[in-house]
C-alpha cells in the first residue's frame, strides 16, 4: 500500500528540510511505501529553492508542484490530490504542527480495518487563544444548524484516506472550496483520532483573523443557502406586523374616530410595502439558491460499492 503525503507550502523555507526529516524518521522501520507531494503555493521566500535542493539531495520519492502565484491552501490541497499516486493520501501541513508519527498511526488504522475509508485527526486540547476558540465554537454551531452536512469542531484537514475518497472530493468541482465540508459531504466511513497540535517549527501562521473570517463565510455559503432565504422570513414578519397595525387602526377608528390619525395608516402602508419587497427578494433568493446549487454541479450521489447480479455462468461454476 502506497501513501502520498500532500503538503501545501506557503513561505515555509525553514520547514521543508525538518519536515522531510521528520517524515523519514517516523516511517523508518515501518513497512510502508510513501511519496511526499509538496505544493509550493506561490511562496515569496526561498521555499521552491529549498524544495529543489531537497530533491537533489535525498532519495525519498518527492513530487514538487509549484504554483505561478499564491492561490491558497485549498487550491494547493486540490492540486496535491490531483497529482498524488498513492492508494492512501494524507493532507498535512508543512510546519510540523501535525506530527508525521500521527500519520503512521492513521495508516496503521487503515491497514488494520479495511472497512475504514478515512482517519481524521482532531485536536484533543485546543491551545489557541480564548477569543479565537469562542469564534470557532460559534461558527461550528452555526454551520451545523444551517447545513445538512455534519461538521466536527476540532477536526482539521489533517487526515488520511483511501483513493476513492480522494476521487470523490476531486469530483466536486466547485471553485470556492471548503475542504472540511467537502470531506464530510462525500461521506465514507471516517474514524476520528485525537492528536496534540505542536508549536509551529519555524515561521508564522498564514491565517489572520480576517482571513479566517472570510474562510468561515466561504464555508457557510458553500454548504448552506439559508442566508438567501432570510429575506423571506423578514418579509413575512413585516407583513404580519403591518396587518396587526391595520387591525389596531381599524379598532381605533371604530372605538374613537377622533383619535384616528392618517399618519399611522401611512406607517402601515410603508411596513406592508417593505414586507412585500422583502418577500419578493426572498422569492428571487429561492431561485438563486437553486441555480447556485445547480452551478456547483456536485454529483447527485456517490457510489461506494456495487454488487452486480451473478451471471448464470458464475452460478453454475459456484454450484
Ligand atoms: N498554506 C498554503 N497557502 C496559503 C496559506 C497556508 O499552502 O495561502 C499552507 C502553509 O504553508 C501550511 C498550511 O497551509 O503548510 C497551514 O497553514 P498555517 O500553518 O499558516 O495555518 P494554521 O496552522 O495557523 O492554521
Ligand atoms: Mg500551522
């Protein structure tokens, strides 16, 4: 069984060699065949130079893909999956926050259990600051409410899976990619394995708070059309409020005509018209949501196995 380690790299010059050495150490003595697929995501430092140097110095099977500019980690992971040749594929960061020893454990699990398709690591203990943890918790609560797909909060992209899972993820062709969601969407048997996140070996995280927020919004938009349905709710609520206002106006008109004011009638009309406008936007949203879903062109289903009827000949042979 061959494993491909897919490693997106953006400005990781100091981590290339230590990452390679850590992988070699972790797999030493293990009977697994592996390759490392480095994807240089348009680094501005000497990451590509370091990769080429490593390529010329070591015997480890390396594959190097280098982007023309920075396209983002999602694009790098996709490119890696497209070019990897292993029966098992592992998504792992270059900064050694995710230890290759955990990959060995994942591969062992997949080796032991043929019915398992994917082993995903989750952070047993979060080491990030409280503010970020709070926002992440809110994000996962929200996306789990809004979407049909289940998102596990502490799970990252750090996972090892079989080729059919990789093919399934690649069959989802959408441009704005949210891998954690795509990997949940495709299904398959996934086991979660706890792991401890290490400190970054060198360099700093590429994710600012705004970048993370943008990624979270991408996730929600990719996996839920609920935001497009919000105007319908708002419109319906405003229409109900306007009808209550009309009722109140009629009651005032009957009970005490002198207290009746045409101003309140105008307010009623404004609220009613706003409500109707929002309802119309909601209807447009409904069509847009369907067009959006269609434009993603996701497969209608994914087959994991097909058992064909036995042919007469085979039945005779078996008998
Ligand atoms: N990365 C990438 N392209 C980017 C940003 C990050 O390929 O535009 C890579 C980065 O080199 C690393 C991995 O994605 O291998 C995770 O990035 P980082 O460590 O900055 O994220 P964090 O661990 O802080 O979530
Ligand atoms: Mg990192």
